[in-house]
C-alpha cells in the first residue's frame, strides 16, 4: 500500500507543477477586450493619462468609441490595470523589437577537439589549425583527451598535451577551464580572446 501512496503523491506533484506552468504561460499573454473578466478596472488612456477606476463594460465602450482595444496590462493588481491601445500595432512592434534583439545577439557554440595521448605531430597540427579557425569564428573549444585502457595511468601526458594545445592557441584564445579528468577523459575549455 505504501508504494501506491508514493505513486499517487508523485502524480499529484507533477499535476500541480503542470498546472503552475500552464498558469504562468497564460499570464504572459495579455487579455484583450471581452476576454477581461474583472468587474472594474483602472483605465489608462491611449495618451497615457489616468481615467480612473471604472466598470469594465464602460471602459470597453470608451475603447470601442476610439476604435482601439482595451488591453489588460497588469492583471495581478487590484483592480487590474487596463490600457486603451491598438493591440495589433503593439504586437507587431513587440515582435519587431524581439527580431532586432535576436539579430544583435551572438550565439556562441562549443566546438569539440578530440585528442589521444599518442597523437602524431601532423595530426596535432591539424587539430591546432581547426582550433584556430574555431576561435577566430568566436566559438569556444572543448578539448577532450580520450584515454583507453591503461593510458589513464599517464594523466600527465594528457595534461601536457592540453598545455601544448593551449600554448599553440594562446594568440587566439585563453583557457577558461583547466584540464581535469572526468571518467576516462580529460577535458579543458578554451574561449576566444575578446577583441
């Protein structure tokens, strides 16, 4: 019986979490015109002036006379704050601002360079060349030295390999995270130098 009670508790917990996320998702969307269910609202005119607290139907009537929408901008306040505005134009301007912000932001991706302790010099030079290209493009590099079998006992070889790579790339990047062993791999992070 105890196991069944635990399952029921988990179900209730996840159900309430889903309800909470649904409520927060809904609150991000603004209520417009007839969607507003409050009896009275604090009304702000399209020019920003306060019109005071009034009945929702009366506020909706004022908005319709101006050929604009009544938008609930602050649903959690008592009474809710509504503004008279052109909602279509507002949504368009907001999406335009979001697009501009997305254009300006730089997405930094993490590129991985995998090495083995017994890597040949030519192969190492190819990895350095790739690392240089990644750093010049503004990407971070995750250097992974993979140990197989008993190679893990020679961690100093992996550390030396990471240090050699960091020295070769020091002109374009700096070590963000020093080499450290995670399982059978040694991992180091190099970030591009800021210009």
